[in-house]
C-alpha cells in the first residue's frame, strides 16, 4: 500500500478511535494532517479571540519545513499508536 493510501486510511481510522485523544494529541493530529495534505501553513494567523483557530495554526506552522511525505508517515504512525 502506498504512503498516500495509508494516509487516506489513517484519516478514516482517526474517526473511529477507541477513545478520544487529549487536546495536545488532537492538535498534533491536525497539524500532521494539514502538513501532509497541504504543506507549510499559509495565510494569516487567527486573532487572539479565536483561541482554537490560533492553537491549530500554531501547531501547523510549527511543522514548517517538514516534508509532506514525512508528515504523512508521522500521521499514519500516530493513528496506528492511538488504535492500539
């Protein structure tokens, strides 16, 4: 199975985890997914009144420079760990 196929499968599997991950893990999942699917974060950072959007943007932008393939593999690995 190609990395792209594993990434798509991990995305589907993330919706059926045995228990809801903590907020930090959810942010990591979001950031890895965005980096793997879209590359480096772009656009303006949300304002301080949008705390959730700002946290998501910060988590994603922290991965700047990480290749999409590396982010995809880390996302697949993380979802695999959460399923165990």
